[in-house]
C-alpha cells in the first residue's frame, strides 16, 4: 500500500471532519484498489439466481404484518443532486406530480401509512452535505413527521477523489468541492453506525428498516413485506423484479459458485467479455430494485464485530474530476453498493416484487412518464399505473436537463394511450396534447410547436 497516497487521503478526510470509522472504511478500499482489486465478477464464477418467492404468493396474516410494521423504520437515500439532469439541488425537491415533489409524496405515503396502521413508522433520510439544509427546510412543512427521540436525517460520508495516475487526492482549485465525492450508497451502513442513528432506532424499540432511494416512489411502506421479512428471520433481504430489455445493463443478483452466496453484480463489475451473458435476461432474470430490508439488531452485531467496517466489495469508478469537463484530470472514485451487503449476512433472503415497486426517475424520459396520466396518485399517496408504462425517448440535445425539459414541456401530454414516444429535434408541447400508439416526432429542422389539443401518433402530428 502506498503510505504516501493513503496518508494524504486520510489527512484530508480528518481535516474535512470525516468520521474515523468512515476513514477506516476508505482505507480498506484503498488497499484493495492499490492491490489491483477491481471488484469484477466474471460470468465463469457465478450461476443464475432461481426459485425466488413472489410477493403475490405470500400468505402473511394481518396480525403478523401489523406487528412487523409497528417496529419498522423507513430510511430513504436522499443524497442525490440530479446532476445527470442538470440539477444542482436535492433531486427529491423536483416536482413530480402537479406541484408535489418526491419529498411531498414520500411524506404523504408515510403519514397515511401511520394513519391506516397505527405504526409509528419514522422517516429518516440519508442526506449528503449538499442536500441536507434544503431538504430539512422542505420537511418543515410536515410538523407531524418527526418521531420523538429520533432525527429526521443523518449525513452520508464523503471521501477524496483520487488521481488515476498515482492514487493521491486530486486537487482542483477552480472548485474545491469537486475534489470530494460520496462513497456510493454502501456508505449507508457506516453512516447509520457512525451517526448514532442505528443505536437510536434500536433504543426506541425499532427492529427493522425498509431502505430505498428517494427517487423511487414505488417503494412505499408495505406491511405484508414487513411481515414476510420478520417471519423469515433473515438478517437482510432484497426486493428484486423481473428484468426486461430495458434492464440489460443494470445491477442484477447472481449466485457465487465458490460459496453459494447470493451476490450483487453491478454493470461496473461485469468484464466486457461477459457483457452479453450478463445482459441475457432469460439467464439472469432478476434485477436489484435497491429496495432493502434490514434487521437492525443483526446489522449492529455485524458492525460491532467488524469495528464498523463491513466487508463490502469494491466498485472502482473512473471519471474526470469535473464531470462536465471530459478534459479535466482523470480520477478514481472508490465506491460500494448497499445491495452488495447481501453477501455479508448469512441467511439473506430475496423477494420478487412487481415493477410497481420500482419507479425510479433517472432521466427526463422517466420524469415525463411519471408526471403523465399513465399513473394515478391514490389517496394513500401510492402511484398506481393505469396501463403499462410506454417507452419514451426524448432528444438529449433539447430535453436532457430539467430546465430544457420544463421549457419545452410546460404541460404534460396524455400518454395513457401510447406504447412509445420518440422525439427528435426541438419541439415545444402545447396543452391537451394526446399521444397514441408508437408515436414519433421527427426533427423539424428548426424549433417547432405541437399545437394545443393535437394528437401525436405513428405518423407524427395529426
């Protein structure tokens, strides 16, 4: 291990106020990185995951479900800024349904679940140093959300980006904030432990946690899954869903031949020569929704045993220090995935769920569908699909950022009758537009408008 590079990184983290446990975790990953570890999981070393129970087939009685939810906390990962869509603020503050943001819908789901079940159901966000202030300010609109004795959030750790050429912390005087990065959502466990929130939840009588991303509004609190998880006695469980052609490149669960453990293989951990096999959705049928269930007692026991350093696999992520400048210094970001903890715990379980529990918004394509009449917001704040969601492909040049998208789509068109929508060129949508079938808007060659009340179909405007 390069004492020089690691010592520089450790000193930078200490000076930056990073918790000592997080520094220990980073130091472990640094050693793996320098030793040549890439975290790659070849196809030759795994078998497909099979025989997964489905939520629809579970027989969970109401009492078991109610009792399990009564000791469950809701944890949402809320550190993202939506940079891929040109945002520089908390992604969860993006408007998704009328004037409601992700955070508004999440708060509504939790408060309604409390009302209907009697569970305390605390909501705890894992914020980043960039999302915390504005998120907590937004939550002030929900004075009943806090649960006595528990915080509304804790902050994920940060670590230095490393120069790709020598693994020393990168320097970027033009914007020193860009010298830092989050450690991936595998930091959940370290941050829960180091912040004291894990102990606070246990001391308050909570046994389980349901964990998901704040941009996935499908992952609402579910008493039946809580009851199933409690009944299994498993320390850890992952919700999985059947892969479709759209999921060929996502993280998926496989069985490691060496020890028979279920492991998560992310795209970045797949060798190029195995891309076709990994993308075979008939062979590897289940993708990771990133909806997890944790036994908090089992988690604390494992963290106590390891000194807070879980044995998660490394993900080496190569980028540039300024993501918007491909000519800037090449860096390595040391990351881990929270779903990868499935291999840490003996007896971890998996459960197949419908795609209704997986509604992430990663692009403006996803956002258009979520804002449309394809979904209905139920009284319990769950999103119910009216039809199968259409495939949307908007021209990146004109719709990639939120600012550009909102300027061109001030009124969301009806998509309930569409199977797909492909837009090329610079179109601005009027109000009352209806999209049907496999709709196409070809590049008009100059900025153009879809008139109010127009129909867009396979032959374009009509």
